[in-house]
C-alpha cells in the first residue's frame, strides 16, 4: 500500500503528473481557435464575478468518506477536516471508522504527516513535492480544493474564456499545464480539467450536490480522476459542515516515532 496515495488524500494531487507515460499528447495546448473573443474589460468582469463566488470562509470543518481505488487497490477512509483560512488544513483519517490511520497537518510552508500504521512522522516542503511533479502545487491550491474552488486561480494574462456552448469555461495556462474550468450560472465551479502539454496525463475534478453553508455554498460530492499509465479515482462524500472552529485540533507526534524529513 502506497501510504501517500491512500492516506494523504489531498496529496493525491502529487500523482497527477508523476507517472511516466509512453505516448505524447497535445492536450495541454490552449485551444485558442475555438474561444470567443473577449475584451480585456469583459474578461476582468468575469474573473471578478468568479472571484466573488469563491468559498472563502475564515474557518470550516466537516466530515467525509473517501473511496479510493487504482488499478490494483481500493480502500475507504473516514475523514475529519478542519481548516483555518491561509493558516492550516488538518486531516484525521480512520479505517472502518475506528482505527486511526494518519493525521495530516498542512501549513503554507510545510506538509506534516503522522503515519500511525508505520509509526512514522513525515515532514516535507512544497518545493520537495514540486521537484518530481509538473504541477506548481502549494498550500493555496490544496485549500482551493477543500473549499470546492477551482484548483489554480485564473490569472488575467494567461486566461481565455469560452462561452460558445451556453456555459462559461475558463482556460488558464500554468507553465506546462492547462486548466479548463467550467462554471454554473452562479459562477461556482462544477468541473476542473488539468493536462500537461506533451504528455498523456490528465486530472479531472467534478464538484456536485452543492449545499448552503453560511452565506455561500459548498459541494458535498467531489470526484477526482487521474489518468496516465496509472488510473486513480477518489470519491469524497462530505457532511456535517460547520463554520465555527473554537479550538485548534490536536497534532501530537509520539516520541518513539521515526522521523523522516524531505526538503
């Protein structure tokens, strides 16, 4: 069992472009030939509407069931999540609803994992993570995922719009990556598709079953599919949303655990 793939649910993103591929592809190229022409002013208006619709609560907690499977394995985990915006994402994972498997603490400058199965404490930097993947993944992108937002925020200089099919799609180039995000009439993202130029690798995220949480809405269903030589699927079903986080959750590393650091 690959620990990161099964337990570090949000670090599944590290699998997006880490698998070797044999066949080249041009899926990462921005399809400018079929995009409607937009003035700078109208593009800015749309991007501001999308930004205003983002879920950006100062704090959030919820429960989730994660069903993971790849070509050889499958596992179901019960998760508890607590998020303080721009400060930390805390995740507790249990198997069978009872057995502690892992505790994860993501901060803007570090990734920390308590592996209860192998009795390890793992720390890593985002620079280390990005040394073997092509996605410039940071705390911000993971926070966007747990908030039900587009993974990478659209940047004005590298963004194009497509409204030719009566719904809004935003294409953003991020280095070798191309992100396509589809939005509903409320400017909430419903689908995100990422591909790497020159490789047959892609990730698709589908958000569904939106629930009202405070003054905004959150998806209670997230499906992630990663395709390369390896296929990975992870389905999250969320519940018990709450905006009050009165106490920071526990993250205590047992003194007897082996420490592994990756910088």
